[in-house]
């Protein structure tokens, strides 16, 4: 019998039970169907359409030529952690000593290390929802239990997160609360007063806060989103995660960082060692350049996003049956679709995303990719050129405006 004729056994049942429970990304399901089609306007993934700035690319190139291609300390180059400390002082006015930073393989690895550090099997982590799906899956992979708290949708379509809803979800097994502000996918920004209230609740209950602050610069009306670092002490149970991906168009570089409480750097040195050993040394040199010279590029990115945000909000809001939640921050737009463009009563958000891909040649993320609370919504990434935003509105209008 040839190998081709052999029926291979299904070994999925032999995997860890928690791995069998890890979900498949619905964003990936839609993207896989259209990623190779050059005619598709791709708004499904959280990635801008600008390339990494040449000065960052050149810094990596020069670092490679200089021989920076060997292992580095698992916490990250001391010069990079010093640059991260200066970056936080410059933008948030906080004094974060370099020893509180750990360099990670992107924001995802920062989240994963936080979960690895905190969770025992069965521990619960509260996550506002709709949420970036990787948050819940990182909890599951590490043996924890994600507990979702739905955002409240206000009369004007904006999202809100009452502290009372978080408090009501706390049980004896609750270990941490995750806050992603500005939020993917809702664009919600947690006000500083509510951050202080959550800090006080966490102190009272002995809970950790994992603050995912990757979109802090992407705000529309405020200079920068507030950080828990501004209101917490070095001894608070706080882990802040971040990435180079969004601010400096470095998604493929896989560089990020986390900030831990005083005295926990040895723990994250071990986690870094056993997760990745270290991220490439020449990339760390490029990251230093991004931090020191990249503020102007960030302003360019945010201004561009603001213009494309306005085009999508105003264009889609005019369509019958489409309700747009105007995002305060990040670079995503959530639109509830229920009207002439969705004539099929049983059509799910995933069905609609597939249909828009086929009929409009626009790739969007289904709302249910971010949890069941996202049913009825689609999410669009507006980290794109204004011209592409106009093209997306025109195409979507032909289908949803029927």
C-alpha cells in the first residue's frame, strides 16, 4: 500500500485538552479566501498599508553589517530598555526604570508571557468583549478561563464599560482583569477616572491588571490615551504590554515589550529565555532607532488614520440599516449591519463578511471573530490611505445600500 493510500490517524484527540479548546480565527477564515486576490480592498487585519520607514530598515541593515546577529540577553538589549524608559517619560511623564522592561517577540508574546506568569489551571481572567480574540486564546492556552464582560452600547452607538459590570464578574477564581484601551475592535478609550476606580478595585480584591496599550497614540480628539502607569505604583499588580507593530509599521518585525512591577524582571528574564531566547539583535537595534527618531512617523500615521476614519464613518453612516460606532481610538470601525444590504434573515456576521468579499471585493472581519457579542457587526481597519477608504465606501455602498 502506498503512502497516498494510507489513512492517517487523527491525533487531535491526543492533544492537551486545553489545546483542543483553542478556537480558529474567523479573521483568518475570511482572509484565507481572498488574501491572494489583488482586487480586494483588505480591511480585515490590524495592519496599516504603509511600509516600515526607511530609517528603521536602514538601522537594521547597518546593525547586521556591524555583526549584531548573535544572541542577546532575554530581557532585551540594555540600550533598548533605556530607550523604552525615555519613550515613556517623553509621552506619559512617567519614570520607568529600564529594569522594569522586558523585550518580547511582539505584543502577542508579551500577552502570552503575562498569562504564563500569572495563571494556574482554572484561574479566571476578565476580558471586556467584543475583544481581540488572541487575548482569550492566550488565556486558554495557558490553562486559564476567559470570562467576558460585554461592553454596553449607548444610544449614540458608542461603547461603554461600567465598573459595576466588571465587579459583578469577579469570583474567588478571578486572577486578573484585561484592559485594552484604546480597544480593538471597539475603539473605546477608558477614561482616567475609570482607570483609577479599576485600580482601586484591583487593590481591594488582590487582582492583577493586564493593560494592553498598543494603540495609545491612535486617538481622535485627545493627544494620547492615558496609561495605568500614570496612576499605579511600582508595587501594584500591573503588567503593561505593547508592541512596535502599530506605531512604526513594524508588524512583521515581531518586536514588543512589557512592563512589570518592581522585582519581577528575573521572572520575565526566564520566560523570555524559554519562549524565544531573545528577539533578533539587529531588530532590537532598529527598535532603538524607531523609539528615538520615530515620533514624526507616528504623527503621520495618526493623521492619516483620522482622515480615513472620517471617510468611512461618514460614508457608511449614510447607508440604510448600517449603524456606525464612531471609534474614539485605535484604527478600527465597528458597524452594525441590519437592513437592505442583509436580506437573508439567517445571515451571520461571518456569512456577511464572506458575501462582502465576493460581491464588493472588500475584506472585513466578522464581528463574531471578537466574541459572540460581535454578532451583527463587521469590523474594518482604517489604517489605510484616504483614497483606499473612499474606494471601500463606494464598493460597500453598492452592496449594503441596495
